[in-house]
C-alpha cells in the first residue's frame, strides 16, 4: 500500500481549505468574484473552449480509424479486469451521472422555448432543441474524456508509468515528470477534478431537494440543499470503504439498470411514436450539422446563451476529464484502443440521445398540448422538470421516488469515484491507494459543493468549471500530441527486441521519452 505523495497532496489540500475558508467567510465578495470571473472567461476564452473540444474530437475519431487502433491497453496477452457490461456501467455512471438526470427533461424544453437560432415554440424550434441537446451531450464530452483516459491507460498498463496525469507528459519531459512539472500537473488535475465533481454534486443536491419537496414537502432552498449534501456525502463514505469492486461496481450497475427502467417506462407511458420520431429526426439533424455546430461562435454577439449552455458544458466536461479519465483508465486494462473508443464514444452518446428523446420529447409534447403548465415550472426551477414530466404519467409518486433514488446513487458514485481518482493522483498514481485519504477527498468534495452553492449557487458552479477547464484543456492537447509520438514508436517496433530497437534509433529516451528494459517494458 503506497502512501501519499506530499508534493501533490499537501498543495491540493491547501487549495481546497483556502477556497472553503474564503467562500464561507467572505460570501458576498466570493459571489461578486464568481460572476465577474465567469463574464471575463466567456468574453475572452470562449473561442478556446470551442476549438479545443473540437480538436480533441477529431483526434479521437482519427485514432479510432488509424492503424494504432489494434494496440492493446496492457500487454498483448492482457485481458479485461471487468466484464463488458460492468465496464460500460461504470464508464457511463462516471461520465454523465447526475447531469443527464438533471437536464434530461429540462434542456430540450428550454431550448424549444428560447432557441438561439429560431423562433420559439415552432417546428423549427423542436429540431434546434434536439440538435443542441444532442450536441452538448453527444460525441464531444466523450471525446474529451477519451483524450485523457486513452493515453493514461496506455502509459500505465503498457509502459508501467504511474496512474496519474503527469504520465501523459512522459513523451515530452521524460523522467522530469517525477519532479516539479509532474507535481504541478497532478495538483492542477486534482483541483480540477474536485471542482468538476463538486459542480455535479451541487446540481444533484438541487434536484434531490426538488424530489424530496414533491415526495415529503421538504422546503426548497440553499439550507435544505446543504443538509442533503452533508447527508449523502456521509453515505458516499460507506461506498468509499467498500472499494472499487464492491461499492462503485454494484452501485453503477444498479443505477444504469434503474435508468433503463425509467427510460422504458417513459417511452411506453409517454408519447411513444413522437419520442421515436424525435430521436431519429434529432440524430439526423445533429450529424448533418455537427461540423458547423462544433465551431459555431457567433462573433460580435453578447454570447449569453452560449455562456449558459455550450461553454458551461465544454468547461464542465474538461474540468471533469481528469476524474473520468483517470477512473476510466483504471478500469480499462486489456481493451484495444479501437474497442475503447467505440464503446466510450459511440455507445454512451446513443444512450444519452435516447434518454433525452424520451424525457425531453415527453416534456415537449406536454407543452405543445398545454398539459400541466410544464414550461412555467421548468423556467422557474429547471431541477423540477423531471418530476413535472413524471407527474403527468401514471404511478407518478412511485416514479418520483425512483427518480430521486437515481439522483442520490449517482451522487454517491460521483463522489466515490472522484475521491478514488484524487486519492490515486495524490498517492503518486498508485491504483489501490489508502482508503483514509479517499475519505478525506470524499468529504472535501461535499464541502466544496456546499460552499459553491452557499456562496453563489449555479453561477458559482459554472464559474468553478470555467476557471479550472482552461489549463486542463491545454494539457489535454499536449497529451494528445505526446500519445501520437509514443504510438508511432510502439507500432514501428512491435515485436522487435530491445537491442534491435536501439540499433534502429527508436524506443529510447531520445525518441519519445520512454526508457525500455530488456523485455521492452517501460520503466516508471
């Protein structure tokens, strides 16, 4: 059992403590600072988020079709640690989690009411609503996650480097990743993971509050949400103690099963034909307009809609990528690069499209039919969208309870997985780090989420992602370049003894930073 890496753990913990103290003691100042920071980033760095996410998508798709796709994450004889279904459930739970439940019914309806490029509540608005919803939850986020998970799994399982973000810079820095540059990268990704997970936990607390309001009459407000964060964080620590194979695996499988159950219920009890038509129409429109939408910026405009939606999502996915990337890398040993990309890029995207078509399509049909005043409810409090939709379907109190349970378990799996990742990174990349440190990070995530909600609500949550996402995006682009360099050498020298590699002038540190032992395995 490997202990903490002090040069990573202590600065990361100090940053968390300072932030919590500042947000708790200087609430008004923090609130003003969050708003000003968000406005500044949107105005000056929005283009960078748009460009970087698109480049990462192009990179991952190219890698899937390239000759490197058959390279296995691990030795050629490596076999997956987890079965395909379990692997997919954990991947999907980590990658989307609370967000897809929070926005499932709300986002398509809000885009339909006020689309950026069409008149609201028209047939064209329906197409635009699904196009942007699919855009925000489709290929781009999973490409961002894959851009970190793939190289990390490759360098860890194939070249025995630490399971930490610093390893992605090995082709460029060599052994210097074990010094100050590597420490700095790991601190950045630890803090980015913390704020990315805290954003999700804050959204989850808001939605659980909405569910408890419908079920038990719990008052809605910051006080209730802080209590919920505290309570669910305590539950998450139990999963932390249970470990990866018991806690996270079992909860992930249960949650995906529950998600499928809710999806099938809405599909059957809701406007089935409309949902299926909306899915096909939305998918076609999304694919047709993907290149344009990916680089759409609207220069010269205020960008308010873009800031509230696209830039928030892109920064959220990027700031979340160290968490999802390290976690997915940890569970992906034995997969080929092509198998990984197909599963991580295409399957979750299609699953998300079906979810949004069912929940969002039902909400759209209800608004078109004038049922339930759903638009007014969602515009006042988007966290209630799911419950407002379920209320108009049979057995709504049962489905309210199931939906609330779904969010709670996603909360727990996000907190547990996030604390596992932060613990691995602050333990020098050890794949099975001390549980005591995981308890610290689980409590830290809940505390940061509480402070963000208390000090600035959704604005603070968005600002946390926008701020930490910028340096992480740059890091991901550099890591992609390093992976290509490493793969070229690996592919060119596959099956060649080390002595012959050195004669060829490849495979040593001068080529891409990986020193090779006698068996051709990298030294950490």
